[in-house]
């Protein structure tokens, strides 16, 4: 199972979290986020992949962050078209496309499924998150049972309100394309500051370690 921790910014916190053996670390370049990274962080991880998170931002800006921070992956959280995903993938970057699911929905709407299908083959991963005005980090979960409606070929990461109490439910969750988890606000002591010990315990529990 892939583990991504998103919304990082503070250098010592970045060091502590990368030492947990995670797979991906996300940096948010969307100015509307409380976890917005305005300048190049004073420490960038070298033991996990670096992910830049963007929301409908110009291609030149995305590439300036990709080059400036030597990003391994790009996560697109807005209405970016499939062609942009294909271009970034062709440039050798992993692409994660986010789709928002309303908390109260028991099914993924047909319109959303049609939209998801347009991105098949253009992305390395999809990420299913809880719909909110802030484009993530809401702390709310959606009804994971609705993901039975997703029958595509692209593996996905599960996000949206995951917290230390989510481990048992996650271990019981089953889907043939379920590839990993994205952790953010449920493990914070303040915006962009993660509790490394709570993350360590959670990851160990997910991996059935003592």
C-alpha cells in the first residue's frame, strides 16, 4: 500500500515525516490553501517522492515548480484536461488526478463516472477525495461504499478525512484498484504541521507492525 502525506511545509516537520518511510510527500502550491507553499521549502525530502499539488494553474507555473523543486509527481486538483495529464506523464512525471465525491452520496454520479473515464490512460493514479470548497483538507470523509461504482483500470489513492481512528476501516476496505492512502488534516497539530508520532503509529498499524 502506497502512503502519501500531503500538506507539508515546515523543514523540521518534513525531515521527521520523510523518516517514517512514506512513499510520497505533497506540497500544495494553491494559494487558497492553509497549507500553501509560497517559497521553496528550506528542506525537501530525498527519501520519498516529491509531489506538487496544483489547482487550475497555468502550465508554465506548474513546470516552474516541477523544475525548481525537482518534483517527481504532479497532483491536479481542479478541472485540468486529460491532455495536460498526458503531457506531464510524457515528460516523465507521475500524474495524480483528483476527483471529489460528496459525503452524502451513496453512488458516484454518472456524470462524474463519465468524467473519470476521460482520464483513463492519462494518469498514474486517481485520488478520490471529499468534495469541499477548499479543494481538500476538509477533515470530512465520504461514503467509500460508492467506490464500487468505479470500475476503471487506473489505480487510486483514498483521501478525505482519514485520521488515527481510520485504520481498522481502511484495512477492511476492499477494491481491486485500491492502491494507497493520502493523509493530511487528520494528523495535524496545526495547518501544515503533522504529528509524526501519530503518523508513525498509524502507518505501523496499517502495515500490521508492532
